[in-house]
């Protein structure tokens, strides 16, 4: 008998990864949302329970509901779904809170329907949740949440997602200062035009980062984690950013940057021990400033959404 209910883990993600604005992301293993999705006879999507965050439960105002409706609109299924969301990722944290809920909903619905939709279609459905959250249907969080590991959005029209292998010793440290920066707001301050010189530097770093991942060249990864376009603008919104970045690198991090739209700051390290030292360095800055924070030290999640 086919399952009628799934309990799942939906990973947090780091998007942009310095030089890959809107096209590069990676899934984390140590933090994510938990969801329960049930098939029901009644048509439509209902959010029956939401814990952990003060977010709307009306279907059309909730990212999981909107993503789920996008899938249902393309499905020949006559029934509907109930969704429980247990938020472990804080909204506005910069580690893919909306992406986790959106991706988890469509992944579980697809599984319960017998997987009629391929992964690329699921990314498109989940992107509708991102459109609700930020005003832009971007895939750099939902793609790694779904595929696991690193993903490159090679193209949006048509949508083309390229999974990228992760070096085995690569670890992420993410610190989330307890201030909220909404993705929609952080996009408004960005420039819509860049110089050719900045573009050339950015393309070189993006190519270098992907090459470093594929070659398992940790030094090349570190040299490539530089953002000439977005970070100089968005970092102004994050208290202590420059000091956190310099201290993280002094503690051994390969590189450091803004996670998504912020305020979270990520660093990559070779090995868990270094990642923990980087976490201690990052925490020291916000302890001095007097801003509360969360810290996550995580290996790369190569699986993506999974059942619990």
C-alpha cells in the first residue's frame, strides 16, 4: 500500500556563496525544517500546523502552500494535501528558510503521488514559494535543498541546474546575528548595472570556485570566495561583518562571505576542527558587540530533502 503521509527533513542552504549571486548554493546537514505532509481526499492545500516561527498559515500567504499549489496545478491528482511545518530555520536568517519549506512541500507531495515530476519541475514549483517570499523566483536555495550538495543554476530560461560534487573535507560555519534582513529589502539596495571590470573579476572567481570544488583544491576554493558586486553593498547592513570575516580567516577559514541576503555570515573550512575554531572566532565578535546569535557548524548535505 502506498504511503499517505511523510515526515521529512528540509535542509538549510547557503546561497550566492560570494561570487555566485542567484546561481550558486549549497545544502547544510546540521540545520533544517521538519515537515509532515499527508494526502487527503479534500482538494487543495491546507497548512494545519506551524511551529517555531510566527508565519502565516493561510495557503496563499505561506511559501509551502504556494509551492504546493503550483505542483497541484500541473498534476492530475483529484485530492489535496495537509502540511505541518516545524520551523527550525528562522525567517529572514539568510540560510534558506523559505526555500526549505517550499522545497520540502513539493518533494514530499511528489513522493506521495508516485514521483510524476522530475527534479527540475520540482525546482520550478518551489521557486514560486521564493517568489512569494522575496518577489523573485530564484533557485539558488531551492536547487541545493532538493538535489543536495552544491548546485549551479546555469540558466533560468530555460531552467538548467547543474549538481556539483563537494570535496569530502569541506565544512561550513554559519553565524546568524539576531537581526532580521528580509530578502525583498536587501534586493532593493543592489545596483542593477555593473562595470565590465567587476564582471570579469566575478566570472573568474565563479569559475575558480567551481573548478576548486571539482578538483578538491581547497586553496583554489579559498582564493575564489570573493564577491566584487553584492557583498560591498549588503555588508553595510550587517553589524561587525568586516571583523567577523577577517577573524574567521585568521582562525583558518578558506574564505568567508554573506549567506544569501544576510544577516548570516558563512565561512568554509577544510575539516571539522578548523570549522569549530572559526565558529569560536565568529562568536567572539558578537559577544563583544552585544548581539545575540546562533551558530551552525555543518558538513555539506549531499542528499538534500530526506525522510525521517
